C-alpha cells in the first residue's frame, strides 16, 4: 500500500506544482498592484488555446513559449496602462468597482473572441515523453519536467524580486508608494512592468498547462478561483509560498481521493481556504522586507 | 443620495421599444416557408461540445431546399424550410426566454433542439404550454420525457438503455472471455445513467462488477482511482465519461500502464483522439454514425457535413442534432399539412428514418436509437460490431499493445 | 417644487410602473413576460447584493450561493409535495440559517479577503450539490411539477422586486443604514461610538440572503427543472454584481438602472447579433468600468442631465459652504451650554478609571508596561511622553480597540474585560484620534449625527441631524455641515473629531493630540472647550498632548510615560522639574546643564 501512497503523493506534488504556476502571475499582480484580476484564468486558457493551435501549425513548445511570452507581456502592459492605471487615481471605492468591471468585461471578451476564432472545443498539446518507473511507482517525464520548470521559474522570479533593482523597486512601491517615488522610482512605469511581467508568467504557465491538460475558452474563471485560493494560502506576493501552497493543495486533493472519495477532491481547496481564513483572518502575508 | 427617476423611466420605456418585434409569417400558410425555431449553445460552458453547428443548420436548410423542400399534401406542393436560430449562451433561463420568443413573437411553425438536459428540462415545458411540437436534440435524461407532456420528443443518440447494447453483445462472442469489469464514471446524469443500466446488464451477462468509481468533471488527478484499478486487475475497464473530461484519466492510465483485455470508452471521439493520441489505441467505443453508412438521408447528411466542415467523429452529438431536423421534416410530410396538431399526431409513437437506422418513439417521445461498436485501430475508428456492417476485424485482446 | 412634492411624484411614478408590470400578463407576449421575469430576478439579486456591498462596503462575491440554496430548498420541498407557500417559506428560512452560520467566520475577514472567501463559496456549493446526491439528487437535478406557473411566478417576481425596492427606500432613511455606512467607512470607530457592528452585519446579510433565496426559488419554479450548474454556475454568478456596479453601487436607483441597461442590451444583442454578442456585452461593461467606475448614475454627464430634469430640492444637508469663501473653523462659535448634553454632578471621590498593571505587548515590543493609573471624576489629566511611549496604546486599551495582554481596567466600577467596544461607549467613554478618522464619504453633519442615533432614547436620523448641528456650531463648523468629511482640512477634521466625540455623550473623554498643527488662537480655543467640558458638564478628561502651554492652563495633574512605563504622576509644576521626566523627554545632557547652572 505504500506504493499507492507514494504514487498519489507524487501525483499530488506534480499537480500542485501546476496549480502554483497558474497562481504565480496573480500573486505578482495582486501582491504589487492590488488588482483583483478576474480575467487571469481566462487569459491563461486563451493563451493555451493559441499554443495548441501553434503546435498544430508545426511549432514546438519552446518556440511557442518564446513567441507568446513577449506577446503576453505586451498585452499585460497595455491592458494595465490603458484600462487599469487611470482607475488608480480615483477614490478607493471607484477604483475597486472599476477594476471589477474592467476585468469582468475582459473575461467575457477574451472567451467569446477565442471561441469564435478558434472554436470552443477543448484543445491541448499532446506530446508524450514516456515515464520513469521506480519500483511500482510511475513518474511521467513530462510532468516531472514541468515541475522542474516551475521550481526554476519560482527561483528565477524570487531572485529577480530580491536581488535586482527592479525587484526591490517593486517591493518598495508595494510598501510605501510615495516614499518610493521620492527615491526616484517611477511608480506608474513600475506597476505597468509588473503587470506585464505577471502576464508573461501566465503565458509560460499556459504553455506548460496545455502540455498536461486540455483547455477551453470558458474554463478560466474556475482557474482564477483556484489561483486566488493558492495565493491566500501561500501569502500574497510570496512566490515560494505560493509554490508550497500549490503543492500542498495538490497533495491534499490526491489524499482526499485516496482515503475518502474522489468526488470530494475538488472541494478540498475551498475547504482549506475557508478553514485557514477562519483561523487566521489576515492570511499568511509576510512582509517582503 | 440623488434620485434619477427620469433615467429609470426612460430606460424602462426602452424595454418595449427595443425588444418587441412584429409578428412573423402567418402560421400554416401554403405560401410561406416552413419555419423551424431553435437555440444552439454557442457560447458558455456547453459550447465546448461542438463547433460550427449554426452554419451546419443553415446549410442543412439550403440542401433540403435544393432537393425540393418538403412535400406538403394539403398544399399540393413542396415548401422550403428555414431556421430561426438564437444562441442560448448555455443558460437555461435565457433559453426559456428565447423559446418563448420563438413561439410567441417569431411565430415559428415547429421547434427543434435544444441540446443538453439542463436546458431541455425547462424548455420542454415551454413548448408544451404553447402546444408547439418540439423535437429536442441531445437531451438524454429519461425523466425529462416522463412528465406526461404531449408535444415533446427527442432524438438523443444513442439512448442510455441501448448505449452499449452491441458492445455487450460482442463480448459474448470474443475469446478469451472477460470475467470481470470495472466502471469509472463521470459525475454527469447521462454517464451515471449509462453506468447504472449497463453495470446491471453486465452482471446479467455473467461479468462480475469488481468496482465502480465516480469522478467530478473537473478532476485532474486520478492516481487514487487508478491505483485501485491496478490492484484489482479487471478484464474490462469501462470508462463512462464525456470525452473532454476523461483526457487526464486516459493520459494517466497510459502512464501508469494499466493493462486490461479491453478498455471501453462511451465517448471515443476525434476530439479525444487529438488530445491523447496513441493512449487510446485499441480502445473500443460507440459511434452513432460513420462515413460509409448507407442509411436513409445519408447523401443529404454527407453533403451537409462536408460543406460545413463538421466531422461526425469529432462532434459525435451532431447526428442527434441532424436527426431532430430529419424527424420533424418527415413528420410534416407524413402529416400532409403545416399544422401543429396533425404533426403532433404524426410524431406520436412514430417511426422515422435516419442515416443510422430507424428511430422509433415510445409513448413518452423517447427514441430507441442505438450505436455501433467501434475500435480505434492505428489511429482510426473502425466499426467492429455488428459483423454485417463491420469495416474491420476486431482486435482482441484490445489493448495488448500497452 | 419642494422635497415633499418631489417624493410624491417619484412615489407615484414608481407605483405606476409596478401596476403596469403587474398587468403585463394580460396584454404582453409570453416572450416579454419571460424576459421581464429574468430582469426582475436579476434586479432582486442585484439590489439585495448592494445592501451588503454598497451600503456596508463588504463585497460578497458569493451572493449567488444564497440564490442557489433557495432554489434547491424550494425545489426539494415542492418536489416532495409541499405546498408552494410553505416551500417558499422553507427556502427563506433555510437560507437565512445558512447566512447566519456563514456570518460568524466570514465577517472576521476584511476587504479583499472577504471577497476571496465569498468567491470560493460558489464552487463549494456546486460540489456539495453534486455530491450530496441523496439529498439534492446530484447531477440528475430536480424535476418540479410542470404546471403552468409562468404568470404566477411573474406576479410573485413583481411583488418581490417591489418589496426589494421598498426595502431599499426604507433602508435609505433609516438609522440602520447609517450604521452600515459607518461600517463601510471605519467599523472600529463606529463600534467605539456605540454601534453594534456584529449584529448589524449579520442582520443585513440575512436580509440580503432572504431576498436572494426567494429570487432563486421563483426562478426554479419557473424553469421547472434545476441542476447544480444551472444555479451555482460561476459563469452567471458575476453578472448581477456587474449590473449593480454598473448602475452605481450604494445609490438608491443604482442597481435598478444597471440591471435595466445591461439586461436590455444583452437581450438586444442576443436577438440581433448572430455572433460576438458576448464580446459587445463585455466591451460595454469594460467601457463603463474604465470611464464611469462609480457607475452610470455617478458619471458627470448624468449629473448634468438630471439637473435638467429636476430642480434642486432642499435636503436635510443645508448650509453648504459657498465656494470661494474661506470656510473652515471660525472663531465665533456657540457656547457649551447650547449643547444638548446633560451636565453631571461631579464627585471627586468617584474613581472613573482604574488601570491596574495594564500591559500591552505586540510580539516582543512592550508598548504599555505594568501601568497603574487612577483617574477621579472631574479631573483633567494630561498624559505626556515621548513618541512611542505608549500613550495612544493606552487609550486603545481603555476603549478596547486593543485587548490588554495582562492587567485590568475598571471603568465606572465595571471591569471592561467582559464588555464589548460598543458597551464601553455606552457606559460613557468617548475619544478623539491622533490622526482624525472621520467617516469620509458621509457629510460633516452625518458624522456627528451617527453617535447621536445610538443614544438612549434612539433618535431618528432627521432629529439626529438637527441635533448634530448644535455640536457643529459649538466647534465652529456650522458652515461646513453639507460637505463630505474627507474633503475637510486637518484643522476642520480635528474640530469634527471633537464634535463627534462630544456627541457620544461621554462621561470620560479621551483626547489624543488635538493641538498640533493649530495656531495659538485655535489652541487657546480648544483649551477653553476642554475646560468648559469639565466645568459646565462635569466630564472627566484625559488629554494626550505635546504642547505644554495648552496643558498648563487646564490640567489638574500630569502623568508621564516613558517606553510604556509610568514614570511620574503629579501637578505640572512638579513634573517639569522631575529629573526622570527631564531625562526621558529632553535627554540627560540637559539635566547636566541644569546641575552645572545651579
């Protein structure tokens, strides 16, 4: 039975890594720019659909990522600059309302346009890399590769946030905007860059996601809800925390399926979220000092 | 807090102006085309099940009219058909409004569609209330037909009680004989219905049901289920699920090298094959129609599918949709008049032709459509049962290649 | 046209609309009835959502859950042959219980966390509906008897929407609405003024949930068949919220306008566009969000349009400062005797405040360290100390903004450990804040009226607003009564703080650094206020201040804190010569100078 446990554990870790990936971009944009972006998951689903079409056109995933990441970056930056930034100069109530409406509108537009142009049926990138077999435990190579990619990405972003000027500037702006501006940080530019950076992360996540699971234009909001759950559990703005939280979630879902009932596995993330918030209403946000 | 009653009253007035439309053609006249009203789920969650059906519907009308339309005895001529199509956005309340509109504003002659039980349940009540015969398409939940409605029919294909009929028939004659079967079911009324009916029939046939697991449609990790399956080593694994929802399951079955004499999937489609590739090589499944079936209206259906670029293997719900159109056409012809009551009588317990065989309605308007057993061989679906229409030899054990 | 006539006209117009709607089944097409039904349901959802979001500021993204629960309970009841009336009642009761149960954990969360948690409720509810199949029938859904209930459900929906609108109108003028608006601005301050926030939050959530449940029940009845994705689907859950926001959240007509505009546009698009109708719909929502984020009704062009439609009516908030004239706090203020406060008999023996070894630690940082302090009735006690010496923290412990880590505080003979914040306000503690915390989006007079509404006997808003003006006259803000509090200058805000604190009818007033930033004349005036409060009204005052000259004029004694510890307690003259105080405040070099000079 230990093999079954191990298998489920490993499956959960890999699934969780993918969940964390979905949440990364959101952790950045929410953590830094404090915007509840409801179109986050839909953007991922749409980029996934595009990736799958590019794959059918003959490109390999690496090229797809190299093309789509800058596109997403540009989209994110433009989206923030044109639509969300002007709302920041309004009062807190109006800026919250405005962001909700803008991101909900974006969600509707993204899914509908994609559905019309590319069709609404599910798509993925069906590459099979085979498996490693250790004893009785099966480890799919593709998912292992994705987990490693996720870990690397986490490390890379973490280093950027802590070691580079850009990263420090982001954290300064998060904590004290006016003081940061006085020190020469151009806040608007920085926030735009962060949002663009977050969108770029979404593109990488999308390509990795469709290598494992299919996407369709209407599944986005469900992903967004899951992503929000992870960033709360992991601490807002805390990327390594999001990775841990994602993995924890994946494992919890797997264990629920093993020891209880597969049907309840999707509920576990919500229950965990509600329990954590009940116990610690302020979440786990650490000061990124 | 300021009040804006002006604005409110102005916008209220806009309701009447913007939304009311004048009535369309006169009902049942011999000079107007026959108008069929329908909605398609072109956006929203159900739109992920099919593409390009609006175009297909329009082309269907064109092709029928090219072939002369529908002969109507009482008019001494053939009348063309036309469709009024709306997008119900996969929202039942919206569909209800739209069918009300079709019945009372657009004044269609008859109703066809919708698809999906969530929508068919409420919409059937609307048709009944307006006394407009409706032939629903992909509405499979039997309880929707058991409400005592007189104006409601449907053409889901295949129907749950006949879904795997030919497959289990086939199992009687294979060698080596399977003894055990394990069901993995998606939490969905149609799929659960299939498992309920066919696990019982499997038992009746001497196959022992050694396990039955259910999973939710958004499930991503199946290690727990598959670990149980692996330890039990059933001869047949029966996957009762929509194609999209089963993609992770199929992939993980391949990765975990689950071996069995056969893996049977209730929705083996082109969409699934594109997403999982060789993982389903050798699997068996059901298909209601395939190219080369020379049934009635095959010529019409082939042309429509080719022109609208819809592949029946990709979108296996398509035949059910087209069948609903074919049935209403034949019913009108049989009734001899564009008259709702006469068509209703013609539909009652009627037998109608379709490319995959005859459709016979019971007194509830529920059909008897079955399916052919197929197998995926070298990446292509081939019909393996019944033997007289088979296009290839069954490979058994089916998944020896794993 | 005066206000009364305007209200009559509006009321008549609304009644006509309701009557018109109620007669629709007789003359309108079934399509219109069905469409208007969905509009009415959407309105009920949007309006009930806005009570919690617009009035109280809590964005409940899971509002649709109540709709779904109501739909399910009603359907289950009806399918098991209960009468419809009873089934509706069950739907409301069950959902209300769910709302009460959820209120406890949910309202411990603030702002965005509240939004996230409520958002997560929807997929949870859907999973529960799928998995508890012995109760809910799971994915098979629930089939209701298929009688022709179209007209009946329509009439009920008209009634429900009218009720929701009426509830909004009544709520708008009620005391309860002011509690909600106070919570929206600063719930801690509201609580320390006597507002019972936990019960208010629960009440409005239950109220909102009840309406949503009825909307769900009626929709289910009309559909005659429901399954989990129909009532808990994420894709439709945000739409009523977008509608309320689009019209103008927090405004009486906001949700109605938003629902009408979006529902009509959506239907028009569905009928007339064969594709991309969701894109156009989304684009409109996006456009409004970007350019009119306060909602349509708050947009500037609408303001101008409405002025063309009506004359300016006289509301309760008169006396707006004429632009251009210097407003602000002016010297010619009223006398303290004009305030509707009952003077107290002063008994110098009574101990008003007794702090016994009060300690407050934040992790490793001990802000208040084993503090003993006794204040008698009628004293004016100055509280001084360097920055970070724990003065404001002490105030926070007394008003129970914080719980002391250890030690006891006894106010008017009662141990405050067992008291809630609002109860502490009721026994007679009022305070001002170092950085003023007015209720920003309310007007100046509303700010002062709110604590007056919590007094015994309860005052209606109109009476409270009238009384508030007296307090504002006293502090010299009479020209600013109609202005929004957030637009005031710092001095005006401090004056507002004082007026609001007085409106709490305190017996013990805690004043936190009022004088910094004021001119000497203004300081003198504040000092006079404080003296009046003790002399004329018998209040006890503890005053944190840095400006010794101000303290010197009124205080009976001074208490000095340093790093959380009480280091001196006595008349001002002694304190300024106390070595420890000098060392703590001014540094030891000065003490040496003193010695050297002596």
